[in-house]
């Protein structure tokens, strides 16, 4: 069993290597990265975990979501927002309502979505990267 990815870029590379096309692989690798990020306590190490630009996936939604994750983690944990997260390829053309309920909860998601997601036209819950290991900010 491989250790969990310790950078966002590594999580994306692993997805491209072994997970692409497998249901849920993107979410699993992202969750594993988030667990590593949340258990790290040194701000410099956390910064290093999001600094490297992840490769593009060629999936508009995934590429935009990765950009939102980089920006959101930086903002939430008082880090420097990685410049790569602001690239035009890191947003979706059409609004995307994430989750099982999708557009059924569109009004709530429009209001709750953190700015890192909302500015990319990704609408999600207020705490989209919640994990059991997530410390209080």
C-alpha cells in the first residue's frame, strides 16, 4: 500500500497514473492528500504541499476543482495562494453544482460556497473539504 500523497500535485499525478477512469479515484486521492495536509502543523510545510502546480487533467471540472482546492486551503490556513491556481484553465465554463443534490439545492449552494469555489462557478457546501482530521482554523 502506497503512503498517501503529501502534495496536491502528487495526488493529481497519481490519479493520472493509476486512477483515471476509475469511479471515485479522484475523490479518494484528494481526500488522502487532505488528510496529510490537515495533520501537518508546520505552516511552511503546508505551503510546500500546495505550491507545486498540479498537472492538468483534461477534465474541466476536475482542473477547476483542483484550482479551487489550492486557493481555498491557502486562504483558510493563512498561506500564500499559489499563482497556478488562478490560471484560466482552473475554472468551468458553465456553473457546476457539486454533490448528490446538485441544482436541487442551488440557492443554498450559491450562498454557502466559499469564494475560491464560487469565483470558478463551482457551487458547493460551506465546508467542501471537510475531513475528520481537519483541525479548527
